[in-house]
C-alpha cells in the first residue's frame, strides 16, 4: 500500500523512518501519513476546551479527556466537538476537555495508550477499544455507514474498482474504515490504488472533482450531501454497511458518569451541542443506544494494521 500525503520533507523522512521500523505495509497512519504539525486554535473558541498537543498532559483529577480523529483543522474540530464537551461537562458535573491530537500519529498513539477517556470515531476503532482497552460503546450515530468510491460524472473510462489498480484515489489514510475497506478489495498489495491522503470528506470530494485524483472514497451520505441530484459524480463501488460511528468511554470514567453521558447524548437536549457534528457527517436524527454485540467482529478490519494486532 502506498499513501501519498502533502507533507514537509522532514515529516516525510520521519514517516518513512517509522514505517521501516514498523516493518509493515499497513503502518501508514501510525507512521504519520496524515499531515504532520499542529494548527493554532483561534482564541475565540472559548475556555480550555481545546488542549494543544505540543505536549501530552495527563488528565487532572476529576477531568475527562475527549478526542476524535484529526479529520479537520483544530479550529473546525473545536467548532464540532467543543459544544459537546461543554454539554457533557454540565451533565456530569466533571470537566470534560476536548484534546485535538493534531495528526494521526498522536491520535493513534494516545488512543492506544488509553490517554483518551471519551472518543468519537469509526465502528472498527470502537470495537477494538472495547476488546482491548476496556472501553464501553455508549451511543452511536443514526443509520449505518456505507462507503462508496465515486468518480466524476463525465469520467466514462472508469467503470469498476479493478480499473483503479495503481491509480491515485483521494481518501483518508488508514486506519480509516473506508480506506481499509477499499484496499481490502485488492488481493495483491502491489496492485492496490495509491491513496492521496486528504484531511476532510469535503476536501476528498473537491480534489476528485478538480481532477487531482481519479476517484474518491467517501461515506455514501456525505456524497449525497455534496451531490444531492447525482449530477456531478458517479458511484463505481459500494461497500458493505457497518454500524455508525460511536462514542466510547474508557475505564477512568465511572459507570455512573458513563450512564449520564449515554442518557444525555440520546436526549433531545443534545441536539444543539451535536448540531455541528451531525452536519459534518450528514447525520439525520438523534444519537441512539447501542445494541448488545452490535459492533462484534468489526475490529477485524484492523487485523493487518500496525499497532492493532
């Protein structure tokens, strides 16, 4: 698997060194294939809901650390997750701070070490934490998540996924579930597409439309948001459906507070706090309780990813 990313020479060198040390082709994300470095947070975002990741501080007593994948800039992440941190702080009576990881290296490293108490991310990562980090999956986003590979509507040369062997397609670096799903369709790693690592779903779609990559890996609902009439893009592959993204809580959060968070997130009162999150992921409806064993087996998507064995 080859992942292309727009990074500085120093960052590329560091990523290459870590890939070699890991000795595994699926080390793309832990090796820093997403953009390295940190974005400055606008002071207007409010009180200390955003911890900058230049140093990793342990949570203070009575404080819970909330995080999510660095799919967007620090400012955008603050707008999406800051209101949720404020809302849940009021609900639990504890200080919940949103910590922006800055890049996938930090996010995965800190997540695997158990530094985050509350996390919102994909179903496979939730399932892995439940199996390995004593996390409980509290609530899930409404609807299943289905990834598609889309091309520009006028691109008649590409009709199926097999034609993308060795070609550049825009997506997020592994272990993004959509990217893992698409790469898993190719038995020979040497014949996989080249992943052009792109930070946001909107960016992935725009890069594809601008012709900077042959195709785009997107959640189906996001594609419908960007191209509601289906006149600008065409789907050439649709993956199996997975349960939605979810919030999981680690063992430092007491069972009582986990129950408070779960109740608060499915309450209509959460709609204001989750408005930006629901818009970012084109979610229709409130968050939902998680059924027993609903995420069982989904962690298998990470079986070949470095750091998740």
